[in-house]
C-alpha cells in the first residue's frame, strides 16, 4: 500500500514538474526546470552547470534558483572539496554534509545539510553537465527525489546538448560574419537570376556603392558589357551545380572606373538540397595587374637596353648556377644567352668560382677578364654583388671594354713613342750644349786668351814712354779676364766639366757651391742615400739640371733661409700595369730601380699653376724644362707651394725608363711621390750615405 502511494506521489510530482516546464526550450527550459524541482521537492535551490571536459573539466552556470538572498552561487557557498567531489563523481550523488564530513573542516556558510547531484550525458555518452540541488534539511525521501529527478534527466540532457550546439553555432556564425567582414575580398550572395541579396564591407569598398545601391541589383550592372555577357553564361553553368573559379573580368566602380577582378561563384543550396542562388567572392586585382604590367614593361625595356649596349647582365642562384643571362655583350664572346642558362656560372670567366663565392657571402667584387673568339681578343670588366632584392644568389654586370683596351694600347704606344722622342730631344739638347760648350772653349776661349796674350806683349813693349798705350793694354787684359770668366760660367751652365771629371756626388756638391747660396746666408743641406756614381750620363745630367734649376730659382726668387736636398736611389717591387687590381692571373711582379729627388725651402713660396703654365707663347725653360726632362725619363714631377709657405719639388726617375710601360711608370711614380717625405732627423750637414 505504501509503495503504491509513493508511486502515485512520484507520478503526480513528475506531471507537476513537466507541466511547469511545458514546451519551453534553452535557458528558459532550464530556469523552469530548476524552479519546479526546487519547489515541488522542497529543496532549497538548484543549479545546472555545463561541463566542458575538453577544457580541464571547467563548468559554467546555465540556470539557478535562489532560496534565500544570502545564497548567490553554489561554488561560493560550499567547501571546494565538496564541489570537486560532485564534479568528479559522474553519477547520482546524495551527500549528508553533517554525517559525511567533519563539521570543523567544512566551509558551509549557507547552512546546507544535504546535496543531490545528477550527471547529464549527451547522445555520444559524453559527460556534458550536472544538476545540483542543495537543501537546508536532511533529505529523507531520497528514492522519491531520485525517481522524480531522473524522469527529467533525458530531456534535460537533450536540451543541454541542443543549447551547447546552438551556442557553438552562434559562435561559428559570429566568427564567420567577422571573417567575411574583415576579408579584403568582396563576398556576396545572389538569387538564381544573379540579383544581389547580401554583400560584405569589402564589396562596398571595391565598388564604392552602399548596400542600398547594390542589394537587389543584378551583378552584371557592375560589369562591362563583354564581362556581363560572360557572367550570364557562367551563371547557367553554376545553376547546373558546377562551381567556377578565378574568372578574370572587367568591372565598373561607382565612378565608372574600370577595374580588373577575379571572381569565384558556387551554387547555394536550400534545406531541400535544391539550388536557390549563388555565393560569390570577388578580388580586386587592378593594382597587381598594373604592377605585373609595369614589371613586364620594365623587363622588356631592360632587355631592349641590354640588347643595344655592349654589356652582359647575369644572375646566379645560391648554388652558383646561372638563372638569367642576357645582353649584347654576349655576341663578343660568340654565345647565345639561352646556351648559358642552367649552367654553372664559373664557366663564364676565368676565376669566376671564387668571385661567385665572395659575392654570395655578401661582398661586392670587381675583376677583369680576357678571352678570344675566332682569334679576336675581348676584354670584360665585371662587378658582382649579392642579390639582396630576392634574398638569394648574386647579380653581375659585365662591360665590354675591348675597344677601350685597343685604344689604351694605342695610347700607351703613342706615349712611349712620345717619351722616347722627348728623351731623344733631351739627348740632342745635351749634345748640342756639349758641342756649344766645346766651341766656346776651343774658339772663343782661345781667342780671348790670345787677345790677353797680345795685350800683355803690348804692355811689355810700350815701356815708360808709351804710358797711354800701356794703360789701354792693361784694360784689355782686365776685360779679357772678365770676359773669360763670363764665357767659363756659360760653358759650365751648358755642360759642367765636373760631370765628366768627378764622381757624381761631388758634382752635386759643386753645383751647390756654384750657386753661392751660402754667400747670401742660405743654409743648404744635402742628403744622398745609396750610390749614384754609376748612373747613366742622361740620368746624371737630368738630376744635375733639376738641382741646378731649383737652386737658381731659390737664389733669385725664394728669399729662403734653409734649403734641403735629398737624393735617394732604391729598388721597389711593383705590379706591371697594376693588373692585380683587376684580378688578372697573368700579372708578373717587376723590379724598378728608381731615383727620388726631394728639394724644399722655407722661402716666400710661389703660385705653382702660374709658374708651370705652358701657353702658346710660353718659353720652354725653367720648371717646364725640368718637367720635360723627368717625363722623358719615364718619371713623375710634383711641385707644391703656396705664397708664404715655401716650395717643394719632388721628382721620381725610373732608371731604364724607356724599357718600361708608360701607364705602369705613371701610376707607380704617383705612389712614390705621395710616399716620399724627408725626416727631420735625416737633414744634417752635407754628407753622403
């Protein structure tokens, strides 16, 4: 009889709860369920949690019913150990808090005495939620409560699963809408006739129309006529269930500006799997098309320029293989550009492998190479550097310098001939001076001596009775002596005898003495390093003339107090034509025997440009004469000076200069002049090392 009464009560309670819930769904259903169970089963309150096992068992409150104002949340009203027990025990749990837990250890500010919990499982039998009902009284009719609540579990589990799915769908839809609005592609929907039903923000930006101007219009209204016709044909295919991708089309903006686009269109299906319209995605490729056209035009222009210039452009990949090579310069080598693509780049020029490795490591390299084609030589000057634009490989330019080389060879030959001619002129000049000096000595000198002798005889023969004749004869004797000194000085300037008679060091010292600098209060210091006595005559004469001319200028114009003369002979190593700078493996090291002459004073200085001016009517003597002599020797002259700062003459003579190449001598002489300096510690009284 008692069991029958319990069954009747249970049925009544189940019906009451079911009637209270009715046909509600979602959160409304759970709120009604919690209130009904709490009310009809005399429980203090109730909670429904959604459990996410994929996220460390975290739970979220779905619905609750509060019995008193002091209870706000189950998780803040019970001890954490009780909450953990309820969540982890995935079965029906009835807890008597006073008997099952130590009251001194229990944190229970709400005064609950009992708790009933029911797990919820979805259709895949996955633990998805829990119903919790605490009570301030001891639960006596446990079986009745369990039976009544269990009757509601299937629907509660289904509703919870449906609610989770709905929330996920809402989240997916929100994310999808955000994605659609954030993309730069125009996303649009249209009906089966192509009339637009929905657009995203990018669609408005691309075409420049607001929603009200686009929705309801046919998509062909925003196309050119030819593209619209193509779209109609494509629409028929899509209506047959065939999606189309990457359709190139010409469209029109709000201002009727033509733009290039690519669009995709796929069919849209309704719930009955019937095609109800289309979904499209359009991308504005106007900028990329312009960029591609610009790159294409630039590449064509670049190729056109290369086809007309005597150059070679090439690129190698990170392995050193040629990926591009072109240019009119290839004709000089007798190859076609396509013959080289894909081949190792080191086959292009000699020593190319080392240059490619250096360029790939980030260096910029320059080198020169020579070769022949059908017996005709060619030269290319190449610069190669890392391809930072693409981030790998290297880029190089080779300039055809064959014609320049031919011109250089002709120029060197002309310069060598001119130098030999200048040297010959100097030699002829010296021979002429020697001859003139000899003539002065043999003819004029002897004549003066004869005149002086005759005057002496007249003086002796006149006696005391012809005093006037004797006086005139003595005057002739005096004038003859002075005239002989003048002639002797002229002969010394034309060709000093001391060059042939004494060692050359003494000749230079004698030149200083003849300059009479010391008699005017000028201190002259001479430094001679290494032996200069075994030099060829033309070298000695050149050195002598340089010193002689400088001392003459100093004595006449410099108003100096100190003069230093340094003559140094040395042997230096050099690279012929400095070809090593161009990475020519055939470069040979050569030895050069040179004379360095350095003369400086502390006088009033001079305007070098004005002194060295060689205009149409300029006289070729003095400093210009020195320059011609040095050039004839294959050397280099440098004169520096400023008003009030003294003057400095530096000369480098290449011994045997006529056998050396002009370009080599010039380059080396410039280097020598820049290096040549006189140390104060070396400038002592006249001495010879």
